[in-house]
C-alpha cells in the first residue's frame, strides 16, 4: 500500500494550499504513471514556492544573528575565540541556505484542482483526507476538515490549542473501507496490540467527552468521561484512569470498573499507582489486581529508584519499599 501526500487548492496560493492524503495500491500506481508524474511535478513546484517564501526571512534572521554576535565580540573580547567560532557557524549556514534561494517555479503541468479530482477518482475509497497516520493493526487514522500548510503526521497526538477541534478523526482499513466515520475531534491515540483507539470528542455544548472504540469499530469504553488521566497497556492487561464528576477512577479496556471514582490524584509509578482520596493522605495501589498495597497514611510519594520506592511519613522520615511493596526499612530524608 502506498500513501500519497498531495498538495492542492482551487488556486495556486501557497499560503492556503490544502494538504490532501489519498491511498493507492501498487497496480493503480503502475497503470497511472502519467498522472502520478503530473502530481510529482506539481508537488516539486509547490515545494519550490514554499522555499522561496521562507528563504528571504531566514537569511534576514541569520544576518541579525551575525550582527548580534559581532556586537558581543566588541563587548566581550575575552570570549573572542568562542564568539568567532559561532559567527563562522552561522555564516556557513547562511551560505548553504542562500544556495536554495531564487529557485524559479515553472508553470503547473495541470490545474491542481483537476489533478486532485482525477487522483481521488482512482484512489482507494475515493476520498481525500487532510491528514492520515498508519496506526498498525491494518488501519489508518484519517482526518477531515480544513488543514493548511505542512502537517507532521504525528503532530495531532498532543495538540495544544483549540485548533484541534476544527478537525474530525476516523479510521479506514488498508483497503479503504471505512471502519470509523471521521466524526471524533481532538486527541486520537491507539494501541494496535490491544486493537483499541482512544478518542476525544467535543459535544454541542462545548464540553469534552472521552472514550474508546475497538479496531472493529465497536464501543469499548463509552463516551461518558471528562478526560483520560492516562492509560497503561500490555497484551494481557489494560488500565485506564478516567475523570468523572471531578473524581478519578479505574476501568479496564472494556469499561469494567476496577476502582471506584473516588480519587483526587493518581500518579503512575513502576508496578503501581500512587493515589490519594483527600489530597493529604497517600498510598499505593499495585497494577496487576488494583489492590491497595501501601495504606493511606503517608504525606506524599518521595521517589523511586530501580525497584525501590520511598514514601514520606508525616514525621519527616521515609519508609522504603521493595518491588512487591513490602516495607524493608525506615530512613531519614536526605
């Protein structure tokens, strides 16, 4: 399977060029060599246009950096060797960058909108997506909605702004069959070993709800939670810590309740979780059977080193536990 990154717009304005992603099998690629050659030419020309936009600004920034370094050279003559070396590095970078400037852009071999129409017509699934990512397990994550400018295929995992809610995510298999309609907004995480997709959606009232679906499309965890604190996964064990009603609780990947929603804070550590119900008294829950193994009598978690865990007592001393969370000694805090 070949994934094609295609840039197209109704015009030729590189500032508003829509990134399109289409899927093709090898036979289609072989039988449409002329069309793909047109795409390649257009993509190269588009790349040149983008380059010609950023080079002048880049050269200006490098000139400013060199000027600032020369100013420092006058003010700090004792640092002359170091500063001169830095100036040479920037000057060499400028020379290399300048070589890319001024590349001419040839005329398009075909109208980009028409080229996109032709490519979409032969694409698997006959749909264009604004982003995609291979999530393994025989699926692609796909994104619809406006998406301008270059896009890193992993960047959508942890978006930091509300821009993420302009886009909707779904999933298709390697044959272009729609497994999950692209209607989920925000974060999209997955685990191909357990065939599960963690999704986030924005409701009409603006609230956020999170849940999960399987790679077969069925709901594994209903969308009733406020947010996912974190999840841990192994081929035989999966634990999600979700927030509901202002409290944290534990469920497995089929929404079976493991621990009630009564925790104020949960921190994942090796072999378990540091938890508190009131924000004052901390204990530890092991991660195999979600049992309380260190009681709620500690001021805080201190640290962990290899398979040793330390909890801070209210008298300032530290209780030290092994990997089975058995108390092995008490020591002073250092």
